[in-house]
C-alpha cells in the first residue's frame, strides 16, 4: 500500500476492498444476530417472523457499524485499509450523526435492489435475481459525480472517509 496524503479521500479501489472485507465480517454479525433471534423466539424457519427478522438484522448491522465508528471512526476492515470516518473538523462524528449515516447509506442500495427486481420482472428471467449481489455497489455511483469522490450520505451529513495514518509495527 502506498502512503497517500492523510487529508485525501481513499481511492475507490481501497474503499471497494474495504467493503468486501466488511461483507465477510457482516456474515458473522448476521449469523450471530439470527442465531440469537431464533433462540429467543424458538423459530425453526428463517421465513418465520420475516419482517421482524429483517428489522432485527437492520438494527444489529447498524449497531455494529455505529459502535465501531463511534470508538475510533473505524471498523476492523477500515483499520486494515487505513481508512477513517471523520466529520468536517477531522473528529469522530457524534453518535446521532453516525446513526443517520447508517440510515442514509441504504436508499441507494435499496434502489439498486429495486432495479434488479424490476429487470427480473420485466425480462421474466429469474436468473436476473443473481445480480442482487451488485446492489450494494450502487453506493459508489454518487462518488463518480462528487468533486471529492465522497459518498452521497457523507456529503449530506458533512462526514467523510479519509486516509488514516498507518500504525507503526513494533
């Protein structure tokens, strides 16, 4: 990894790689949250209590992100890729702003999922549904138009991802 200026936005490739690593960790978060819900509700099928399960997973994933961001502005993948979330002043954003950031990250992703659903419905090809895995990447669309390469939710909230200093190895 090259040393990039600390005040710059990480390039899209690094943010993408961080996102892939984040997806691997989220598998564990979703698994544990689902296991806890199944244990507490005694449900035997993932389709049981589906709306409640979706709401619970939304909250569990949100708690993961907000708690990690609140501590030092980084999740484990963000630490690995030397990316940090900051506010306009370079500090860790407040908890209400972090919660809003999590919520505002979803509309573009859901729009991408809606496009996949519409394409599958319009073509009649159920195999189009496999493109749902691309829906999370719609979050990058705004960054191509933003002068600083920021995500839309970061632009709205006055937060930003920036290069973080690399940790010294002992």
